[in-house]
């Protein structure tokens, strides 16, 4: 019998995970490989989008299938020009079947220009943008983009405006907001409560506040820049890890928040303290992979062991990130 090497429909290439690369330095796009960043920068300049590349300063970016969406950002203040904010919205797509030759499109701008905001993909058809700041100050405004309709709509507001919040989508229906910073000098969950929005019911004026039944004493540890993702063991539990302490140092703590019982408890700590500003954790089987935003170390949570491992930047290859998600060796 002859053997066949043709690719079956089930073996077709899937979109690569582009959200492994994170950086908060200057104008670098926060969730792209260096190659993709250079391509994006060149395309923006070549296509003359009438918004300078500096708009990627403190922008947000979210991957949906084989596209990454960039939203907002600003140009920092100079001696002659005040800080500027943008509502720009750009889609960077790697088309199938090879997922090469990027296509870049400028889409309908956001309703509100903003920087230092947070964004999350809810399923494959919706993007939610939350808070941030602009010339009017810290924002409580939120908005939603429908990928199918290609339109932005206003969402209920946060109870208290915040920038740099950590978002976590849950069950393709809910989005939770943690920590952040406002106009005052205080920051974190002790001053910014855990809030959530049910996208199946957007009738109210504000997000819902999650009142913890147990674990309130842990809230002061949730300051800013922590990672967040649904726990592999239980999709109703949010795993929060790392972030900045009150003194601005990286944190190694992990917390497990049960959204059904409203209880929060400590989990296994990271091997190395780290922050996860703009970094989007990725689930693969019974593991979670997240790239730290300080040194680009790769943190891997192993649900079967209930523990974390860590690979220093020099020990892992971003080009192998897709295979790392599917492999049991990391």
C-alpha cells in the first residue's frame, strides 16, 4: 500500500500565536515579533495613514484568530507639543494558508481617543477597550468593536476610571478588570475594585462590582501589570499572577479568584518575580504560557503539577512559540 503525504483538512496550518512578544519600550508594538513590528512601521509610513507611528506609544493590541488589532495610543509631550492622544484602529493580518505577507488595514477609529488603556478579545467577534487616559484625564469610558459589523459601540462605564488595568475575558461572555491607576497617587485593587461586565446584558450604566466573600485581605497585592487568564483546571476561576508591588517592584504572587463563589486565595508563586504589562497569556492544553514584560522571560504554569517554571530570555526562541504551546517538554 502506498503512503500518502498530502495534508488532510485536519492538518491544515492554524494561525500562529503572535501575542508572545511584549515590550513597553518607547514606540515598540507590545505584542509582536521584531519582524512584524518593522513591517508594521514601514507599512504605516508607506500607506500614509495620517497618524504618525508614534501613535503606537502606549497603544493596546489584541489577537483575534490570524489578525492583531492595534488601538489608540499617543505621542509623548515635548518642549513644543503637548501630549497627544489617538483613536486610531489598525488591523494586521497574516492571511492563510501560509500566514505570511502581512496585510495592514486602517479600520474605523475608536469612539474615544485614549492611551494607557486596556483591551481584550471576547471570543472571535468582539473586542473590548477599557479606561486609559486622554486630554480630559483618566477615563471610565469603555467601548466595544464588532468584527463582523466593523463598528464601535459605547459600553457601560467603569465605576471608577483607571488606566493600566488588567483585563481577563471569561467564557466568551464576561470581562473582568483588576488593579490599575487613576489621577491620585494610589493604585491597585484596594482603591480600584474588581469589576466585571456581562456582554450578554449591557443595559446598565456601569460595570458590576465583585464583592469578595473571602480573600479581601489579598486585594492590596493586586496593583498593576499582573497577568490574568482563566485557569486550565476550571474555566470559572481566574488566575492572576505577577505584577507590580506597591513599591513598584515585580511580584511573584499568584491568586486564584473563583467567580462563582467570589472567593480568592493564594496559588503557587512564580519562580521569578515579573510584570506582565501588555503581555497576553496563552493557554495550551493544561498549561499557561506568559512572557514577562521586564526581561521577556517565559513563564509556564503546569496545571498537572500546580506549579510554575521559568525560561530566561536567552533560553527560548520566539519563533518556536507555537510548537512550545503544543509540546509537553516546556
